[in-house]
C-alpha cells in the first residue's frame, strides 16, 4: 500500500525526484610556465607529476562529494594530452562529449616563478560549450603541499561551496 502511495505522489509531482548527479570529465591539469627557470630549463619532472596529482585530487574529491559522477578520461587521455585544452577551440568539450559527460573541468597552473604560482579551474557545459564557472587562487611555493592546498581550496571554497553558482543536482 505504501508503495502505491509513493508512486501516486511521485506521478502527481508532490514528492521531488532526486536527479542523478551530472557526469563530469576532469582532465589532467596543464602548465603555463612564464618563469625564467622554465624558459632556461624547460619542463620539470616534479611539476609534471604535480599536474597529474592535481587532476586526480579534483577527480577524487568531486566523486567523494556525491554531487558529480566523475567519468573515466582514459579513452581520450592521449588526445587531451596532445592538445592545449585552454586554446584548442573547445576540444575539451568535444572530448568530454565522447565520454558521455555533461560537464568538463580543465585546470591550468601558471608559474610566474618558483615562488609565485596560480591555479585556475574552468567548468564547461558539454552540451552547450558554455563556460559555467572560472575560479583561481594564488599559491606561494612550488611544493606538493602548496599545490594540494591550493587545489583543495578551490574545490571546497568555490566549486563545492553552496551559492557559488555551479549547477548542483536537486
């Protein structure tokens, strides 16, 4: 009898139906190195490893939040790494669409010097290509801890913060 009552209330719209969380593709972060060290020495292995860990941190924390269903990017990861996702004219959205995602996140770390870095996250609607949110924070120091703390800050205080304007499932 209770099942019939719940079904009747659902069909009449009196009980809200919880939507599934949106499917989200989180791409590995990219780096823009405008530092003198980067110009002279090129890519650093420790920074390249941090870029991968930052993307993984975003995937893990957003999946754990329950607000998003994070999709596996492995099928398009080589193509993503072969592109500059920030300047490819929407290839991030196309790659995320191939994965069946509703949303796509790209991240960029800009290195001004070994002391001054900036982390940026961009959230796009895969269906429209529209930029839904852009967020940024500065960090001081080029260490595993500073990268992790800056990335975590953006997640907690911007992307997952209520009232930030990022679409949340009902």
